[in-house]
C-alpha cells in the first residue's frame, strides 16, 4: 500500500498529464476557422459573394438574382429576383441599399433590409466607384459615362459626355469633391463633382491609360499606359510630373505604392519587379529571379513594406485555374517562400493573408500556412473576408468545373475565425478556460486534501 503522500504525488502527476492532454485536444479539435453555415443557391447558382460594411450580412449574386443572407445563421433575409441573372451586385457604403445590373444591362437599386425594389438607374452598373458617402455612383449608359444619384435614380451630372474617349480607370478623392478619370486617349482628367467643371486635363501618355494608383495621402498618383514600359509619378495638386520610372523592356502589368507611401513598385511582363524611391525616383532594387515558366500578373507590398509578394500564373495554362505567390525580402532581394495553387489575397487587420484552392490560409510575407478550412470538399474559386477579418465566405467547384469561367457554385460556405492563428490564440477559446478552471479546481481540492491529511497525521507521529 502506498502512503498518503506518494498517493497525493501520483494524483498530482495524473492531473498534470490530463491537463496537458486536454489543452492539446482543445488546440487540435478547435481549428482557428470553423464552418458556421452553408448557403444553398438552388435552383440558381452563386457567381460571387461579398460582406456588408458591418460584416453581419452576405450578398450573393448569379443565376436566379441576388440575395442577402445572415452571416451568423445562414437565413435568407432578402431576395432580389430577376428573369435571368445578375452580373453585378454590390452594397452601397451605408449597407442599407444594394445596386445590381442584370443581363439586360438594367441598373437597379434595392432596399437591403426588405428586398424591395426602390428604383431603376439610368445606365448600366459597370463600376464600383462611389462618391458623396454612397449617394452617387459612376455608371455607363447610352454610350456615355454618367454620375447617377441612387437616391433618385436620375443622372445628376452627365458632364462626362464632354470626354469623347472611354474611361479605363477612375478614382474619387476621399472628400468626394473631385473625380479623376483615366482615358483611352491617354489623358488624365480631373472633374469637380459639384458643378461638373473640368479642373485639369493632362496628356499623360500617348497610348490608352492602363493603370493608376494613389499614394496613401492622395498627394501623388502613379500611372502607366497600355503596352507601355514606363510609369509616371504625378503631383495631384499641380498635376506636374515628378518622376518618370524607366527600365522595363515589356508592358507594365501592375503599379502600387507601399502602405507608408515611401516606395513604389512596377511589375512587368518581362518577369521583373522594380522597387523605386518615391522621394527621388531612384531605382532601389530589381526582383528578377522568376522562372521562365511563369507569367507575372502583379505584385503587392506587405503591410509593413518589408516584403513584396509577386502574383504569377503558369505560362503554359491559358486560362490558368490558379496563381502562384512568391514572397521576396526587400532588404536582401532573397526569396522567402512560395505558395502554390493560390486563389486570392486580402489585406486584413492582422496581415496579408492568402487562400489556396485547397482551403489553406497563408501568411504571405512569411509564406507559412497558419490555418486550414476543415470540411472543404472541393476547390475554392472565389472568396471574400468580412471587413474585420473574422468571417470568410467561399465558393467552391470541382476540379473540372474550375476551367469553366462562367460556371457558378451551388453553395457558399461561411467560416468564422474562432481564435488567432498563433499559439496564444488558444486563449480565445472558452473550452480552454473551462479546462483550465477544472484543472485549477482539481489542484485546489488536492491541496486541501493534502493539508488535511498532514494535519491528521500530526497526532499519530507524536
């Protein structure tokens, strides 16, 4: 027979093993991302899904119209029906209205809470550019661009007809008082949204304007033309050239400012990414170690501007059903890692996150997989995160269906982020705290048991 103290020590050891095993079980059982609900499109299909500005509702569109769902319960809250299918649908910035465009090019405004049709727009919704806190939208109709008031459905300012060339890209300033448009004739035009006055017309390029991007403070703009090998940095106050970024040998596919506004990048079909100093226009680094078997589609800075993520496609596949991500260290130019079969990337409050088609979530700057969507049975072909990054909706297809661009998904899966992906994320789980409370309670009971046993043994020893 074991004595009292050895039995207490053995019981302590058993409690420790049970506690460690329980913590490990909680960690393995409760993945960071958990499937919350499945949205069923039948008899229609989903072509795209997006969250409301608050992140509590999901908008889907495709064959059978558009619908709004509860992100937590999966209940269909509203259905915007159409005879064919909606090709475009999006929330207004206030989240109370939805704007759609169908196969007949009809733009319509709907009440996002009741599903009631409010009015029809004078034009086709082809642009997601909003102004004036969501009351005005840039649309295409009757062979001209218009700025439409979605409160009335009327064209409030049709002064864009003065520009005879198609608009290829456009931006509103954050204040909403100015609209900048890039045109097929190579001009950048600046408009006053209050009275339609043309504030500036700049002959930026000889060819059609292809890309534009703003610095974070909106004081600088970088542009590049279709087929061009040069990019130009502009002062948005004076609209004068500041720098001309030269060096690529083939067309520039992507341009971007870093999050701090100190750097800019240009990514080209020559499979190189060039990093530039915005202050003096000097070339700082060339990333040119891409294999010849890929086609460079674009590049982005990491949130802290320490890495550049290149976005590539297999040059042998056209169209390619997935993309390849590579992370490059800006200080050394060294390759950090590679993520295959990528579906898309998003900048979230907690980092630059990529999703592969098999449901793996990756921290792209480090190219480390941080989570996996358990229960995903097919390949992801489209996904969107909620604004706060704690919800995710995915549309999935079979391997054969991925090659059919026009094919929609029958289901949308909604996932909830239960905890951060790092090891300390276990602190977010109530199961962990329940296990901890039970363990501490057992330790307290054991301590009380030993104390009473020792007190009871004192008279015997005397």
